C-alpha cells in the first residue's frame, strides 16, 4: 500500500500528498482492508433495520420512533462529517481510523446491552459519530493507495455493506437466538480485527498544519470540483433518499403487502443495496454522466413500480420495483462519485468525499424522519410512502435538469 515518505511533525510540513516512493509500495491488501471498513461500517448501520420490529414488539413504540432512531444516525453522521470530515488531511488517515473504530466498538456494546429506546438512540448517535468521522478518511486513503481502483471501491463498498448488514441481521432474527445481542457482538469482533489491521497499516499521507482550524464547520469546494459537485449533488440526494425509504420503512412496507416474514422484510433493503453494488460493477467502464442519467431513470422507474405495488398490493411488483430502484441507486451514486473524486487533489480528498457524504446523508435521514411524522399524524404508512415516492420523483426530475445543464456546458 502507499507509504508516506515521512510523518512530519513540524509547522512547515508539505501539503498532504503521496510521493512516488509511496506509489511503488501500493498494493491490493491495503485497498481490501480499507474497503472492508466501509463494508462493515455500512453493514452495522443497516443491521438494525430488520430488528426494528423486534424492538417495537418488546418496547411498544410507534412508527415515528423507528424513523427517529433511523434519522438520528444520519444526522449524527452529518454533524461529524461537517466537523471531522477534513481532519485526516491534516493528522493522517490512521489516527482517525483507529479512533473511530474504537468508538464504533463502543457503539456495538451499547447496542448489545440496550434495554429501551433511549439506549437505542444513544447507540445510533455514537455509531453515527464514528461512521461520519471514518468515511472521508477511508475514502481518501483508498484514493491514496490507488486512484482508479479506489474510486471504484468508494462506489461499490457502501452497497455491499448495506446489503450484507440487512440480510445477515434478518437471518439472525429468523434462525438464531438473541439476535438483538448476537449481531452486534459479531460486528464488534469484526471491528476489533479491523482495528488490528489498521494499526499495522502504513500511513498514506504526510501531516500538515491546520488540524484545529479544519474542525470549523464549513462548506468549501475546491475550484476544480465545483461544477461536478453541483451536477452530482441532486443525484446523490435523490438516490440516498430512496435508500432512506427502504432503510427506515422497507420491512413495514413488506408487511402491509401481506408478508410478516422478517427475512422478506430485511430482503427489501438487501435487494436494493445488493443490486446497487452489482450495478456499480457492471457500469464501471461507462462514462460518469451516462451512469448518473441511468441512475435518475432507474430511480423514477423503480419508484413508480413501487407505488403501483402499494396500490395493487402486490409483493412481487414491489420487489421488481426494488430491483429497478437498486439500479438507480447504484448507478446514481457511482456516477456522482466518479464525476467528482478523481478531480480532487490529494490534500483535498477527505474534505471533498466528506462533502459528498454530507449530501448523501441529508437525503438518507431527513426525508425518512418526515415520513415518520406523516405516518403518525394521519397519513398512515401507505399514504406516507406514496407522498415520499412522489417527492422522490420530483427530486429526480430536478436532478435530471441539473445534469442536462452540466452536459450542455461541457459540450
């Protein structure tokens, strides 16, 4: 993997930049380790989705509580991205990753011992803080190791992680004892092993001054990526809002269509994220703007099919819509990442990736919480899902307008 030429401690350190010697030592093991971190972080974030029904039955809370528990995670990620998103550009990738993995292990302990909604909320907040601080550093480190493969891994790993967490958690609920404890203990072990791996990993960048100043929340775009970010942001917002619908309400929607199987409920998020990951692989050689266009079309088509499924009460049509939506999710996210990150300089990578994740997690969390309020205050689950779907289509239409303008400017 990349090795920094030195870890400078002086005030006159050079900008964060891997040198030629570091590129000579780059390799697949480091990239696999870093990608596995995103997989496990996103798996742990989706693992509670199939468990919400278990928690609800045990603790007797309403659907709004489910979306709030989901939403506080996204908001915690947002808060941390805005404050700690750029710090690895200054102090290095390894210190950030080691700290966040320890915090993530603590979150797994809180999850495994939770005995009510307050503990669940605390666990989600701690988990969100760790994930938000880690995402930018991991993504930037993968680009340090190998810019081409790192860009690809940044796009495919979130889908794999989300799909894996949802499916494994659903299977644990169905077939294993004490799933609300066991799944988190398994994840704890995974994070512990990864912590050892990161501890043995060489640093990929040199230190630069300004770490404390980087903690000040600001939205600052390097000039080289401003246009691409403005084109990609609406697409990222739309596809992650779709992910929020499935992450918060997917199992409940499956239940309204006649199936009370926990496995099928978890399968909804697994199919969405799994198809998204597969789409990233299939379209990896396609032009980024074309991939984003496919994402918008897939999102709209998938949401329309989902709304039809809710109207005719068809589980089969719902899963067909989920598959098409997964194509939209994967291609929209991949197109956004590939449009922006290759243009960022080494010392800007963590901050730029964090900004993209800020947009993504705004889409993930805020609409889901709004849907929860609609459910509780009269709309009901199906009508709230319909309103959510219509809002997604409108958002996708706006993304299409923005994308077409960016294409016209580039011609």
